[in-house]
């Protein structure tokens, strides 16, 4: 009985940044749980590979090549969907620099992706979700990808922390306003996960050692540990959870 609550059959989930890393893992995990997928990435080759894996689970998968900072293109994609039940607002980036050395263009680029595009996607998908006649009965779920850096900060993480603290605030505000439609909004806050984005930072042995010292469990997170948390928040198993952040950080923020 309880496991049925994790089943996402007949739900449609949209995942951004789905071509690689966390987004890819989340899209595959949602498909494994029975959801139909809409996947978005900038790279067609990556999308084709992910789409192939998803279809093995006998679910539908639509893929779109798009830069999420292109508002008009994203709007077109979302407006042409017949339904969206789950949004995993995953696409994001980080350019680590010391605060006094942060280049203006890098800061503005990160705000554009991590905050403005995240907001736009959430708003467009919410409007689409609300239009479903039975939304209040079936519910909906939006999962914003935050970070442990949305709760604490660290060297060279000033702009990223600013972005992710913003995502945490957005999540709470959205949760309050969308609750009347039975649309739940939560954030996932991972520690370091070995992905194409973090791999280049972790090549630095000193940095890697320092990061591991901050994680009481003594290791980095696996992709599956983040994607399973996303499936949980997307599912009816989390039907009373909204406006919060699920920390998947191995104890980093407990210190």
C-alpha cells in the first residue's frame, strides 16, 4: 500500500538540465517511477541518449533543445504541452571566484540562470498546472534544485550562495501561494555530488580533501541519492510536505 504512493504513473514530469549530471539522473529516476517525461537541455546528443534510456521504462518522452535563459523559447515549449504535473527545476551553474575578484559578467550570468530562469520556469509551469481541471484532486509538485550553499556558504561561493538562498526564498513563497491548488513546492539541497560540473572542481586534491572534511558521513553524494529524494518529493508519499528544503548533505549543515 505505501509503495503505491511512490508510483508516478500517468503523471508528466518536466526536467531542465536533463542532458547530464543531476538532471539526467532525476529524469531517469522519474521514468523508473512511471512518469512520462519532458526533458530540456542545450545539447541534442545528450537528450537523445537520455531519451533512449527513459523509453526502456515504457513511458513517453519528449525532448527539447533549449537554453533555459531564452524566455520566449521556454514559454513556447511549456505552452504546447497538454499537461505538466511535476517540475524539476534543475538547470543551474557555478563559477567559483573570491568575492573581491568576482567578474561582473559571471555574476550576472549566474543570476540569469540560477534565479531568473528558475523563476520563469516555475511561473510558466505553475500557470500550466493550475489550468488542469482536476488539479486540486490530483495535486502537483515543483522541486527546485537548491544546494547546501543555500543554507551555509564557503570560500568562492558568494554568488552561488546568493543564488541558492534566493531559490530557498522562492520555494517558500511559491509554496504559500500555490497551496490552494494542491501544488506543493520544495527544494532539494545536495552536498557535493560528482557530476560533470563538480568534477572539474574536485580535481584539485586540496579542495577535495577540505570538502570531504566538512561532510560527517565522509563521502560525496551519489547521483541516485539525490534523484531518489526528487522522486519522493514528486510523489504522493510527500503529499503533506511543502515549503521546505530537503538537505541531502551527509551532515554538512549539522555542524
